């Protein structure tokens, strides 16, 4: 799931910047300003989801490492 959200972040970001063609109806490099806002918002939301997932992973891993390393 994390890889999928990362892929969405990159694709929506590129579509929002007008680098790639997001739909079949619009010509390449000709994305309307309202569509760009939607794509950039979607990229930001996907980046937020990836960030939350990374922070949760770091939190759990730190706890597991603390429990694994014996205290002297």
C-alpha cells in the first residue's frame, strides 16, 4: 500500500505540474489550472498518507528494537 501511495504522489504531482498527460481528453502539457489544483491537492494528500505510514512504522520499530536489545 505504501508503494501505491508513493506512486500516486509522484503521478499526481507530475500531472499537477503539467509534465505528464493525466487523461486521454487533454493534450500533453495542456492541463487547465483547476485540474492542476486538484492534482496537486491529491499529491499532497497521498504524501500525507505516506508520511503518516512512515511515522507509524518508525514508532513501532523503535519499540521493537528497545524490547529486543537487552538492558545491562
